[in-house]
C-alpha cells in the first residue's frame, strides 16, 4: 500500500534563525493576526436546536454516554458552542446564534470497545421534528466505515476478511434499523447492534491501515526515524532500575521545565533538579526535548501569579523573563524547545484572543532570540476542539496554529496533546481511524508534528499527580485499568508511526511512584511495578525505531 503524505524536514534539523527573521523578532512590535475565535468567525442570526428522540429501551445507552459533553460541528469541523439537555427520552442540543446544518458528536459506551465518540451525518436543525438518535448514530458509523475503507482501498490498502464481515453485518443491522422507523424500540435495538458491529469494523480497519503503512515505511526506512520520548519531571529518572528501563524504552526524553518548579518565588530560579536529569540523559545519548516551558493549566503555573492576574503586561513580562533565563541556562543541552502548551484553552488566568496570541508570539520570539540554533515548537491542547463546545469565546487550536505559522518566526513544528479517558480537560475517546483523520487534518499546515499522548492506567485518587483529573470508568477499565491503558494507547501509537508527518511521539508519564503531571499516567504504577504498555513500547523501539 502507498499513501502519499507530506514531506518535511525533521523539526530537530531545522536551519538556524535567519538574519531577516532575527530582525523581525527584535523589532519594536509584532503584528497580531486577525482574531480567530468562533464568536468572531461566525455571527449568524437564529437559534439552531437539534432534537434526538430516545425510546425507553435505549435510555440506558444515552444515560451512560457523556451527553453533557456532546457538541455540534459545522462543515469545517470546528465545534460550535453547544448546550445539551437530556430528559430521559429526548436529547436536545442548542447552538445560540447558529442556524446551519451540523454533525452531532457524542461519546458512548460500547460493549467490548469502551467509550467511543460517535457522530451523525450532517443534519439540519428541525423546528417541530426530532431525529431518532441511535439510528442517526448508526448511520454515521456506517458512513465513516464505508467511505474510509473505500478511500483506503483505492489507495492500495488490503481489507481484512474480518473487516469485510463486520461491515456487511453492521450495514445489514443499520438497514434493519432504518426499515423499522415506525417501531422506535425495535429500531433502536437494531441500531445499537449496528453501532457495535460497525465500530468494531472501524477498529479493524484502523489496525489494517497502521500495520500495512508501517510495513511500507519499513521497506524504505529499515529504522524509522520517529522520536519516541517519555516525559520526566526532574530529577527522575537518574538512578536504579527505572533509569535503565527508561533508556531501553525511549530514544528521547521530554524534560518538563515547569515554571512553577523553577521560579518558585518571583525572581528566584532553581535549575539544579533539571540539570541533573538533562546531564544524565545526555550521558546516555538520549535526545532532550525541553519543555513545555509554559503549561497553561491550573497547578502548573507559579502560585504567585495571582498578584498579576489583573495586569496582563506584567504577566507577559514575567513569562518572557522566565523563558529567557531558562533557555539561556540550558542552551546547548536541549535539542528541541517546546515553548508552551494549552494557550488555546482556558487556564488559571483569563486571556482573550489577542492576549493569548500575543503571549504565544512573545514566548516563541524569546526562545528564538535566546537560542537561534535550536528548533522550537508550540503545542496545542485538545486538537479536536472539544473545549470549544463549552465556550463561545474559545480559541480554535487549528486556527491558532495556522496564525502562528504565518508570523515568520520560523516555528519548526507543532505539538499536539491528547489526554484520553479523563473527565475534564481531555480529548474525547476516538477510534484510531478518527484519531488518524485529525492528524491528517493538522498535516494540511505542512509542518512536522510532535504528538503527546496520555491514557490512565489506574483509577481513584492520585496523590502525586500535579494536575489531577478524574478518570472515566467502566466495567473493563475498573477490572484491569493497566490492560485498558495498553488497549487504548496501542492503536494510537501505531497510527502515529504510520504517519510520515509525525516526527515525534511523547508519552506523558513515566512513573506514578514519582511526581507526575496527569493522574495514573505512568508506565510504572505507584508501587513500582511496570504496566503492560512499558513492555510494548520497549519492544516497539527495538523493532522499528533508530
């Protein structure tokens, strides 16, 4: 199989900053792009309401779904601010000020699969009528399975017998559901069966794509050049068996240079712990990704910033001062700078569109000015844009990235952050096919990607998590959360290895026995025992990566 993908220079081989760009950075002012929030992109009259009926027999299916996080996407794939209501028999999605057609996205619990975000085909809002929810979700699954498989088969993908069987059975169940519209309970029963079969088919399709694409890459690259990095919080991992495990698993490391840890008090910097980690990694030949320098999330920003929350200029000066001192200190020891992440989502300080863009530009410009020979990227949280369904003024991550790429500051690539199976601040669970489709959409920017993944391998409170979040739970996840971590993360990692545009994969978590960012994200649990995903990544590096 041959799937044509964009070619681009690896982000860690980007040329030094040029004199012309240097003059732009050091100039007196930076021109800001046009704002890019949905409120400024779309100003339409009307009230778009979507009604979806649910019979009593299917009520449990919707009650177990993440219906509070449901949203509508337009033709551009950008979520609209949506308000969801479910009264037991009708799901209502309201979009203030928007009266155009759209697709519903709803994460549902599917037996044998776990949570999976389903989508309808494009529907128009009806004033006095309702759609049959499960029938429309089954229609969406059928459409995605058939269209994607047809496109890939034309590109050379060999479809498995299992996929063909599941697709045929799922299509038959969908047609049965559509034929029983006059009997909503029986239609919903057939639709649920169709969804289970078709989503299983999509999972099989995604696996076929990843395996065949990786094999195609291996024919041309005996050792795939993708970076496989683990995130560490200094000073780990520098001693004992865990240090050996880390070196055997990863060919790169993302060392978090947290503003909250380094500048504990305003003007007081402590680089000792980070130096210990970076020196150890360098001694083992591990490439170092420094950052994110700014992680715009609660608990990951300095506690003393509340003194500046009403003064953006002072906050901007404090941020750029920290970035300049940190980059200057570690210049020459870091092979790639991750300047910031999460600026497109709500953080501890409320920023409008212009302030968020200005902060991103100033951070990027400071890094490029301080260390012009080391490539730098910016990272974006929730790349599907789920957060936009919650706020009218939320920033589209793709538009944000596009605006930054056009500034001329020689951003070497973009970072995408996917936190899956968490209840807040996370990406909704997706199939590998939908996950890969989002990567392809971001690939239209023509820039190398560094993709960061987090999936919990445990449940319950996590005392050592710096940014804790409750884990989404269901029967199989509760029974064996470590196995679920591998089951969910494995297809994501394989999909990323199949993409030429992805130059680095970062697992955001190393050991839950040490301080870490996200709840239960480690490849080693809180008792020091390795989870199955650790052995999988170790084997992956040995077989495929340089």
